[in-house]
C-alpha cells in the first residue's frame, strides 16, 4: 500500500492518499494556518512546499476562489502581472508587437473606363519580406550565399541536383553580377482557394514567398516559418454590364497582372542594383533579389506566362504537334512580348489582335505582364511542373489509356 501524504501544514494532522489530494486540501481547507500565513493563496502554499512556481491554471483558480472574499479586479491584474485591464488594452499590446515582414498595405485598383469600380489588393512590401527571411537568426547558419557544383562520382561524370544552389541557373545569373554580390532567389507561389460554398462563396487568392537560399527540408517545415504570406490578390467580382464572356476573362487576367506588378515593383531596382541586407549572423551583404521560381498549377501557369490555355507554357510547340518527335524552341520573355507587340502593330481591331496572338499560342489579354521589367527573370523557365494537370493527367493518364488499348482484358 502506498504511503500517505501528510498535509504540509505542521498544525494539520490530516493525511492524503496522493499529492494532488493534499494540494486540493490546501486550496480549500481554510482551517489551515498556512492559508493565512501565505496571503490566502493555496497555490503558493503548495509551490513553497514543493519548491516550485505555481502554474497559471493554479493561479487563476486561486484568483477565482478569492473573488468571493472581496477581491477587486485590480487584485487579479496585480497578482497575474497583466499589463492590460480590458480587451482594448490586450489588442493594443498585440498590435505593439513588431511585425515580422512589415506592415500590410491596402491598394485599390480600377480600369480606366470604370474608375469607380474598385478592386482591393492587400500586400506587404516584398523587400521587407525578403529582409525578414534573410535576417532570421534561426536560419543564419543554414543560408547558402553562393552556387556550388556537386557530382555523384569521383570522375565527375554525373552531376547532382538537389538544391537550388546546385543548379545551372544560379551559376548563370551569378556570372552576370558584379564581384562580391550574392543572389536571393525568390520562390513565389499562388493558388486561388475556395473557402466556403455557402455564405457568399468566399474565396482567397494568397501569394506566398520563400527563398532558394534556405535548404528545402527547412522550407517545407511549417514550424520553421520559412514561408511568408506576401499578399492577397483581388477576388472582387466584376460588374459584367454589356461585356462578353471573353472580355470578362480578359479583364480578370489584366487585373491579376496589374496586382502582381504592384507587388513586385520594388524588385525592379533591387534586382538590378542590389540592396544591402543583414543576415542573422550579423554580416552585411549586397543582395540581388530575383524571381527564380514560380509554383502554380497549370491553369495559373498559363495565366502567369501569358500562354494560350492548352499549350505548353515553356516551349513553342503547337498543340497539334505535341506528340511529334523533335524538340521545340523554348519560349522566352522577349519572344512573348514581341508576339504581342507585333500582333498589335499589324492589326487594326481587337479581335484580329487576339487571333494573331493565339496563332502563336500566346494569350494577348495582358499586354503588360508583371514580369516584363523584372531583371534576370525568365518566367517561362521559372514555372515548376504541376503534378496533377501535367504529370498525372498529361502523362500518366495517357500511358494508362494506351496500355489498355494495347492489352486485352485477359492480359
């Protein structure tokens, strides 16, 4: 049989089966002299007996039990050490906490022919977000500032690609920068999300940012906070009026690029000239933040790269030639912009302009893409494969259907 636990009050002769029972007795037994000696605070009595601090739950329990003994609200604030006395004070304390990636800004966008119809963009300064990740002390020892070349064998016949700094892109861009500069490769992702199917069918269009200098196993770790929410793109519904369905689709694409242009505007000068940033180890470096990778599903890849829906956002292969042998020429930002410029100069109507663009598998709905002025950025190379639409539906699904055609039911 387990030994009994006597009351810690020398003048109390009671014993209890467990320590918890004894502490509960101290909270309630007003006959114990310790109740008065320790200011009627049984949590402190038990803590003194066990040589430990009372928990917040115990302190709150004590405060509540003391409320019946003519305790005032100020007693609660003093004993709990609170710096606020009401909800408004709590909100003020929370708002005083320094923001991790800068303050949120609100900007209203509109079309020239409809200046009263506003579309709300909420965003942070993208440079401040980059500085926040760059200067995070927890990431200081993990950040990589220069490219490297890895091989799997001693003869260096087989190259290893496992991080952004091991790729050819970083070496290519690094050679274009002045000596002593480093790169902050920006990895941006967007995904329009359906929040509810009721109560107005709410949606959100977040933009996330992380850096290629951070190892991938840390970028994917939610507790590391290596990914920052940079913006919420406009999701306001447009007033259709007399516009056709095609015109409405065109306007949504123009709105997307106008909002992204506003977000990425600081990167035009920063990516060209570089900015000084202090990392978590205290070192100051001249950094060029450059858009390196854009993560999105296939429909958004077409929207971002101004590619015709159904075509390849990376190469110029026509849709009816995708199964043919050979390698098609790659798309480049300059080529895409030239297609739209040539279509505009060689046509006299809007419909003819769109037909000329579509003939080259280019969507001409956004004549001023957000990436047009971004330095060292190839938006077509920066897009990453979409597992659902491109790998599964674009490759695996066709392979399965071909196998079903080639094989009999018995096979």
